[in-house]
């Protein structure tokens, strides 16, 4: 699930807010009515099997790739559909998006966590990796 939908931390730990704890300048969507353009924001997506470590996909929503530090995925999108990933959007439609970078996005499953085997930095495929990251970032959240 997109980390910008629903409570960012369990309600018992902190009150729900409309900003994200990790990316405080971006909106956290707590109610369907608070989503200004639901056709352009994904709620669910396929996650790479080696990246599954909790209930949400952690990805940087900045659409300026220079603001990503490090410039690599936090959690890795899936690519098991011949290099593509399924996305379910807040308005109910779904899409399959084909990624471009065989270096930074289309990564084989190794059955080890990304903490042990992190994906390469985007600089190892600067054109395609940036394009892939920005496609997802543009559909993740909105600035406050």
C-alpha cells in the first residue's frame, strides 16, 4: 500500500496527521474525500518480493530526483509482469506500468532482503532509473 494513504504510524503510537512523518512536506491522505485527484494517485501496487518488510511501499514522492538521498528506491516496486508493475488508483482504476531500467527497477528476485542486497543507485542507469522513479513519484502524493 502507498505509504501516503491511511495513518502513517499506528494510532496508538501517535495521532493521525495529514502530513507524512518521513516526508513532512507531502500530504497524508486519511479520507477518500481529501484526495484531490484520485485518478492520478495510486493506493496499491505490486512490491518486489525481496522488498516486502511491512504493510506499505516507502518511496520518495519528490519529483526533483536531486532531492532523493540516496538516489535509489526505499522499497522496490515489483516488475514480475515482464518488467511491469500493477497499480491500483484511488478512483478504482488500475494500470500496468512497464519500467525501463533493467539495472535499477527490473531486478531479479534473490530471496534476500534489500537490507542485505540493496538496489543500485540511480546513477548506474541515470536516464531510465530517473524516469522510472519520477513516474512513481508523480503518482505517490502531493506537496502540502
